[in-house]
C-alpha cells in the first residue's frame, strides 16, 4: 500500500511538473475550458437555459472558426520566421469578393476556386519578394498591402454593394455537412466512423512518437502519465464526435481545416522546408551560415500566407453567402492573436499549427459566447485586447525576457 501511495504521489508530482514546465503550451486549453464553462453557466443565468455547449452551437462555432483557423495556420509560419502580415484581412475580403464576382459572370465553381487560390499565392509571392529581395520591412509592406486590398475590395463591390452568392455548392463549403450514408440510432454514421478513426490515429501517432523518443534516449513522460494523456485525448475526441453526430454530423469546414492542418503540420515537422522555417526564426545568421536560402524560404512563407488568406476569404464568403465592402475587417488581428495565444513566440522560432487552430477556437469561442449573452461589439474588442496583451506578456515572462518600454 505504501508503494501504491508513493506511485500516486510521484505521478501527481510528475503531472504538476509537466504543467509547470509547459504552462505556455497548456494555457490555451485551460482558457478554452474556462470559456466553455463560464458561458455555459452565464447563458443559463441570463437566458434561462444552457445554450453554449449545445450540439447546434458547437457546430456553428466550428463553422464560424474555419476562416480564421486556416488564416492562423498560414500566419503561424509568418510569425515563426519573425515577420508579420497585416494585409491578410482585406486580402481575404478582396479575394472572396473576386470569387463572388467570377461566379456572378458564370465561371465554373472549380475554376473560380483555383483562380482565387492562385491569386492569393501571387499576392503572397509579390509581398514576399518586396520584403525578401528589396528589403522593405514586412510591417511596412503588408500595411501598404492592407490599404491596397481595402481599396480593391471597394472597387470590386462599388457597382452593386453586396454581391450575393447563389451557388449552393460554394455556400455548402461553410454551411454544408458530409452525408450521413447510414445512421446508428439517432447518430450520424460517418461522423461516428470518423471519430473512431481519429482516436485510433491519435493513439498510433502518440505511441510511435513515444517509441522514437525512447529509442533516441530523449526525456519522456512515465507510462502512467502517457496513458492518462491518451485517455484524455480519446475522451475529448469521443465527446466531440458524439456532439456532432447527434446534430448534423461533420461539416465540410472541419474537413477543410483538418486537411490544411495535416499538410502544414507534416511540412513543419517532417520536411527540410520546415526545419529551414524554424531555423530562420531561431537564428537567422546561423541559418544563413548553414546554407539555408532565407530569401526563398521567406518568399515561400508569404506565398503560403497568401494562399491561406484566399482560402479564408472563400470560407467567409461561403458562410455569409455574399461578398461585402467590409469583409475582412479585423481578420488579421484575430489570426495573429490566435497564434500568440497558442504559444507562438514573439521572438520567432517557436510555433505549432495545431495549437494555433486551438487558439483560433479560443478567440471565436469568446466571440460566440459574448454574442450569446448580448455583450456589445465595443466590449468584445476590449476583452480581446486584454486577452491578447496577457498572452504576449505570458510569452515574454515564460521565456525570461523583459519588456522594454
């Protein structure tokens, strides 16, 4: 019995030590849990019933987050290499309006999507070239881009104002759901299958990751703690699966975001390009001396950001079913805040696209909850600003830096 107590005490100490050492990485998960609990309680108190953690609202929240999530993925790479892109908001709005205008004149949907994504890449290439080749700072270049794309958005929409989108397939990208194919009781069949596969993949990947760390004698968690982590992630995926399967199932937005995250996560973790990106952010001079083509990598990162801005514009226009003169306003702020909340370092070299998507959910969950309880937009901006400052302060403090005022 003494040995069991010792084991439990040691496990508890290990968990506390893990949380203490990785508080920056876990802070957003804690914040997300707090937001969920707080707004679930507040909706009951203020509106008379629990509204936040319902299947309908969680599904809407996921679909609302899609366009910010993909932009946050692209922004993660930009911030890792110690750059910034302030133009992505209105770039997304402009490119979404271009998609609406092209469909209005009869261009086929698939061609519209390819054209808009290509335009996004070209925009990123142009800005990256100005920054990388001409040496104009990213802040200045992308701030100029913000003005330019805001003007272009106004030009595209000035003749008719809002451009309605009537293509049902296009609108389904953000509002449609994967067909059920079959049901299990009242639950969406394919969603249950996807959830089971998701749990299996997480378990397999985590086991392989642990085996690799043990093989190369890297420090890793004890087996009991590892099993607890697996159980936690399995329970989390399982709970989300049940919620979604009990409503309309998996939306196409989820499919798109998961695909984007999988591609970018693979690039960052398993390719030479990913190592170059982290190397540039960690130490630019060392990367140069190691033979990294920093200019080409920088241009590629901005081209990637342009593509994600285009995809974000498509998802946003798809969700609201139109293109508006104000589309894109503040998108860049939400994308940047999502990354910093997710643990992307203010000094570069550190970041994770999966965490950035979770950070986007923190931002959009806050917006969703405040809207549910009727908090005005002015106060929403105040709250977001406070959270953003706290996230950056936590990053600086956690890395032993001192802010210079």
